[in-house]
C-alpha cells in the first residue's frame, strides 16, 4: 500500500509539470495554451485529491511488470513511478530486508511508510521498495528488466521508451529521475537529444549523457566511453567527444557541456587557444550567439555548443582537415628530434635565464603586483640553486642594481632599476628594445659557449614570466617556437642596437627549416620536463594544452621575440602563473611558492639532460663584463 509521503510527491511533481508545461508552450497559439492549461490543471487537481485520500487506499496498478527472480518483480507505474516488489526471506525483519535490497537499513522507515507501516513483514507477501532507495545493482537490474531494448553506449545510456499509461509516452522528468537521480536534469537530456518536447513516444530512443548517470548506470558504460576519453591535458577532438556539423554560418564543432563546466574555460580557452580576458570574453559572446545561448551563466549540462572551424585550434578539427594535417605533420617532424646530450650534474651546460620585463616595464600589473619584480626573484632563485647544486654555467640577461640578491621576504619592494646586461648595459626604458636586446644577448652567450668547444645542444634558454589571462585560468604555461611561425631573415637597426657589442657580433639571424624544426622538438621536450616537475611538486599547470607553439591574441598569432630570433636550440618562455587569477596572484607573493617554482625549473633542466644534482659548482658566467 502506498503511503502519504509518496502521494504527496506525486502531487508536487504534478504542479511542477504544470509550470514547465506552461513555460514551454508560451509561444503557442492562445487557444491551444488555454485548452492545454485546463487539461493540465485537471491533472493537478486529481493529484491533490490523491493527497487527501486515506493511507489505506490501494496503490495504482503497475502498467508493466518484469520478474527478476528470487521473489522479486520490477514494476513500472502508469504515473511514471518505478519500484521493486520483493518478498522477505524466512525470518527476515524490516531492517534485514532493507539492507538486502538497498545496501543499508537507513531507508527502512521510508519503506515501511510506502507499505502502510505493517507491524512486521510476512513471508510470501510482496512489499514495495521505491526505485530511488534500491542498491545500484538492483536499480540497473530493474531498468534492464523493464526496458530490455536499453543499452550502455560510449556517450551514455541509450533508453528506448516503453510508454506507460493510456498515452503511451514517457516524460523526460521521469527519465531524469530514473537514470540520473534528479528530475531537474530533464533540461540537459532535452538539449542533448535536441528534443522539442518534454515527453517521448513509445519506441523513441533517448540518450542520457554519461556525465549525468547514476553510478550504477555509469559503471556499465564501455571502456571507450566519453568519460574514459576526456581528462585534463588531453588533446585532440576524440579526447572530448567532439561532433561536427554545418549550417548557413559555415562548418562548426559541437561540444556538449559537462557538469561543472563553463563556456569560458571549458570551451573558449580549451578549444580556441585564447587566453587573454578580452579575447575569451569576446569569443564566448560570439560562440553563445552562434549556439543560440541567451544566458552564458545558465547553460544546461549536455547543451550543444557550436564552435566555428575558424576559431578552433588545429588539433580539434576533423582528421582530414588540411589545417589539422599540416599541424600534425609539423608536430611529427619536430618529434624526431630529442636531446642527445647527457650531462652529469649539468657539467658543461650553459643555462641562460631571462626574467621578463623589468625597469620601466613592469609587465602584467594587477592589485599592486608587478610581474617584473616577482619573476626576477624566481630567476635569482633558479640561479642560486644551479650554482649551489650543479656544475652548470649560468648567465642572466638582466640585473636589478649592481649585484644579485635574493630577498627573503614574501611581498617584494618596488624597483625600476633593471637593466639588460649587454655591453654596455641597457637600463630598461622601452619594452620592445629590451625584448630584442635579450635575444641578441642570448645569441652572444651561445656563440661564446660554442667557441669554448661546446655543443649547440649544451645550451638552454628560459624566459620566466607571469601571465595576465582570463581569471578562470590557473597555473603554468610554456611557450615554444613553432617552426611554421619563424621564417625569413631578421635584424634591428638604429643607434640603441648598433652601440651594443652583442648586436654588432651578429646583427641579423636566419634559420634553416631543419634548425627551426629541431628547435621546436628540443624546446617541447625541455618544456615538458619542466612542467612535469611543476606537477610533481603540486604546482598548478594549465589544464588545456600547457605547452603551446604560439601566442594567440586578437585573432593573430605570434612567437615572442625572445624565442623567435633566439639561436639557442632549446628555448622556453615559461609563464609560472596567471596574475589575473586571485589564487595564483596570492601564491606568487609568497617566497615559498617562488622557491618551489625555482626547484621545479632546476629539476626540469636536470631531467632534460638526464642528469643528477650534486656536480661541483663552477663560477657563474655573467653576460655583462
């Protein structure tokens, strides 16, 4: 016998259905809405009368039953309810009966109410257990018995409607309750399946997305399901279950939002490669309009978000798309090159460290935090570790004042005294001049290392920065020189350049195709080693493609000058965090975080050379003489 709690639930669902029914039909002709409204109102009144019925009333008959064996029968009610009818075993009381069917005796009181609160259970008498209370195994067995055409698929649970009641239809609210445990997920199911109505006819197939499923159903999905393929750092269209289509606006990829995902970080940042706040916000608005999203803060799970092909990173395009084939060919070509130098304790290795910005160029500046101050501190810590624990020769491209000092404090004092250590030094006044003089200086250091009998692969270059991106982004990102982005001869002219010895030594640069491809491969390997050490120390890493071949800003792409014109084969621009993210900014203002970053960088270099720390320290090679 059904109890008052379950009857009241039916009444509430009836009212909820009425509200949803009116909302979804607000655009229909007035007469249709009125007639339908009256019909729905009668249903609510009937539910209200059911609430008033005495507890001894008989439960509504099942529209379908299916035996499970061992005295159990799965049942589907005409009102969309699912339950199990089970007979107690000999001498089995309510608590033991509940534990056997539900996995715990906590729902015992609810089961008692649902059956008219019997004083004890009688052998041979079936008792009703609501579907939501059953153990996961029994939930799946009930569903499979009542819906034999259902199947677990890669994208979720494929349900074929059986239809209950005289109209032979199933409501999405009930489907959401059965398979996800939450009726409100009906919106996500509707969007995922592109349904115009909230009911489906008998025989129709509806996919309940993998991300929404109860654990019992999710666990039945095949190993290659969407949930198995995705994950932080995964790359490629297949990793995210992208689909493709076309409309009057052109070709597009479709991504279905998962629980906890937002349009900004989970679509724009991940699939377009845009990171700056202005770019992310602009593209989010463009993608929302293309996808028919009115409110970007209220997108249902499973919604089909359309991303135009022209905005996609190449790795997310279809496999036969020319831009993707070109990208993959480039990655494959550069992957043929890997570092062949092994150096115990980094003996014979030259490490060129470049702290971004400085002087009158603070770089990113948010909430009183200057990028230039804090990345310079990181660079000094890397230098100190290399000197104390390895045999590497270290060259810094800049200095604040007359000597290198690591201040043991969290918040750093302001300073504009940084200079690029060319001959003569350049007190940083112009950010572009400063950037170009850094690669000229790096090339000069590299030439001297080669003249001393060194190998070109025994020099590495790291430029340390802290980015200013969309606030939703956290962690480190590494940029390397994409071979396709570096072409032609380049050099600078003017008194500020020609007056520096390093510029006069090599005024222009031009790299062969082989040099560019090799540099991309070696740089990627170095970047991956460093970021792996970030992860090993619990430091945040950008979750979507942390190693990037170019920077994309305002629909244009480029390689930073310190990498593009740099002759050192293995070179990385490392953004240690995002200053626009509150947590990243807080961490950067602690010496403990900056020290952990420095340790990760040093260990990454050691790993790149297959080395161990502990080599005999040598004198530091500085760029300024």
